[in-house]
């Protein structure tokens, strides 16, 4: 399984959820189904 490729728009929207709306990084990553460092396999 390779590294996910997220669009710039997706990344901007995710960051906005954290910086502008005050949500926690972990919370936003769960909503967006982004794997955390804890669940990602080591290379």
C-alpha cells in the first residue's frame, strides 16, 4: 500500500478545520479517514 495522494484543496480544507474552526487534529483525521502515524505501517 503506497502513500496516499491528497489534493491541495483537500489539504487546505483539512487544515482550515483545525486552524479556523478549532477542531483537534485527531478528530479531523478520523472524519477524513486519514491514517494516523500510530496506524501507518513503518517503511
